[in-house]
């Protein structure tokens, strides 16, 4: 058996009663179109057989396997794992460069960020940052990578042109994740130990203000208009819609233990990965209500991190060792890809 399931570095707690399921070594890197994990578009998260996989998307999907120290590279059109790459110690957050030539991986176990060359799937550079780097966020212009250092209570700013740290910014306690305003002038950092968001002026590399964000904010996503920050509050059953200008906080009831949140490119919906029920909640942004819950597996599947594109919703399932692919239109799971031990972060080229 593998060791107990880890939450995001720096969050200071583990999900109670959850242990990581064993993953057969022979299954790592092999495509599995599941006959059991399944979605429901109803609020009771009914558990029904999955629909057949629907291929056709372009690009690559990159998933960090925290306990294997690897990165899985998946063809977005066929859902097949095309490479499994050594990726540093305890890889967690992951981001893809704007031109698709490099992938940035936070190694929480070694206080480094690994830089992968996507042309040969090899690590070509490592950058030393703070302790327990967890989340990574690429600025809209692609020139800066922000890295949350959970045990240092800082954010490292890496210049992607030189792969050097350009600034180190003190933030709140146990920062976990980071997201940018559409214009790139502001970065929002979820501080799980402080219960707030640090709002960073990216031109000065300083915290300009703080926004209250529940008990233990671990995930943050910004709407395309920049007016709202959606925050996954790990303690409880809520995602918080925080007005970036008004500071108004609107709670949205989702499933137990929301661990990540993502906003669709069109800004109509936000999605929450809920550990407890093994589901993804669909939030209608105009009225801040859950319109559907999509089951990705039984209790213990532990959906963890999200990436949303126009074509698909990608969900890492840490307990099951898989990546679920959801059609955002039908709201059905169309593929389940078997990965390594404890899949963590996900990014799409």
C-alpha cells in the first residue's frame, strides 16, 4: 500500500478517513476507458456507467504523479499516455508555456521547479525556489511564472525567458495556489493558513491588499471579466464567489471538501472538485448556484485538481490514480485514463 493521501502542501491537514488506493504498476501509462466510474447531471450525483470515449481534441495533457515522482504526457485526442517522465521529487502544480515548448513543474519535496522540454520530454532546467512549492501560475503574457511556496509563506516569481527567480514575495500563511486577472496586472494567492487571498500588484511584486476567503482557501480561479474570484474552501462544503472589487463573499454549497476550482473560458460556469462525494459541481456564474453534479467515481476516488478548456474538463483523481475527462456539453465522463500513484496537478497545451 502507498502512504496516506496527501493534501496540497502547506494546507496543514489531510482528508480524514482517506487513504490512497494501490495502483498496479502494470497499469501505469496504459489507457483505460472505464466501464464503472460515471457521471450524473443531477444533484444526487447518481453513479451510472460511463459513456464511450470521444476523441478529437488537439494538444497534450500533462499530469503530475506525486508519489511516483513522474509526469504523465497524454494525447488529448486519443486519451493515450504517450510518455511517463521523471519529474523531480513529489511533483505537484504544473503549467504549460504559451508556445507549448516547455512545462513547469513544482517539486514540493525538493524546493525546486523543473522545466520540461516538450520536444523531447526531458527536464532541461531546475530552478530553486522556496520550501514546499505547490501551485504554479503563468502570467497572461507568459513571461512570469508565479510559484506558491507553502512552507516559506512566499511566492517566487520566475522570469520564463531566463528561468531565474526575479522576485520573492511574502504572502499569507501556507499559500497553495495562484491565479491572474485577465490583464495580468494582479495575481491572487490562496493562503490556506490565513483564510484569505493575497492580492499582488504584478508591476511592483508587492501585496496590495487582502481579501477574506473562508477558513482554508486552497484553490482560486478568476472570471474572464476579472470581477470575481472563485475560491475552493477546503474546510466544509463551500466554494466562495469573492468580488475582487466589492469584496462581497457569496457562498455556494457544493460537495464535501472542495479542493480545486476552475472557470470555463466563456465565463458562464465554474467547476469544483469535491473530495468527499467523488464529484465535480457545475456552478452557474450568473446566479451562483449549482446546476449539476457530475460523479467521477465512488467515494474514495478523490477528485483533486481541474483544468477546463472549450473541449473538455480534466480532473485528477488522487485516490483512484486516474484522470477523468468530462465533456462540458453533455456533462458526461467520456474517458478515464490510468496514471501513476497520486495524480496531482493537470495542465493542457
